[in-house]
C-alpha cells in the first residue's frame, strides 16, 4: 500500500482513508490494515445526493463496531475526504455530542485534507 492510500488514524481503532474504489465503504477488521467489508453505502460525492438518509446507519455501525475492543474500523471512500468524512462526522455528532464544526475540526486535525462537500455539510448541520 503506498503512502497516499494509507489510512489515517483518527483515534484508537478508528481510521479514515481513500481507497481506489467508486463508492463509499465502511469496513471493519480485527487486524491492522487487513479490513473485511461489513457495510457498504452506495452514494456519489455530489452536493445533490441525499446522504442524510444514511447518517444514522453509518454512525450506528461505527459505534457498534467500536463497542468490541478487539475491532478496528476503516471508514473510506475514493479519496478519503468527503463521503467517508461525512459518515465519520455523523458518528461524532450522534455519539460524541459534537457540533458539525467541532467534529470537522477534530477530524481535520488528524487528516487535514478532509473536506465534505457543501451538500453533505448542510445535511449534517441539522
């Protein structure tokens, strides 16, 4: 795996990344960088897409995965910047009580190129 595709650790057992794949995937694993797909959300990175309908599902999946201390999770999309970041931010809003701005800042501190598209940001800011 080359450096640009290497997942970025956001916190213990929680990673975000870009993997050359057309659609958003949320993956789970018990071993470092060897991920098995458990959840797949098919959505394009367009401001007009309705990602909000999946935010609870994504947040719940991330939370459930992290409940087991032996699990790791990689939230990824093609570039690891918009769709995966939006799913991860939805988790921080729902389960950590962060605002959109605080969640975005938290993730950007660890992965500076994170940039959910404006449509996803509007949907997250409910």
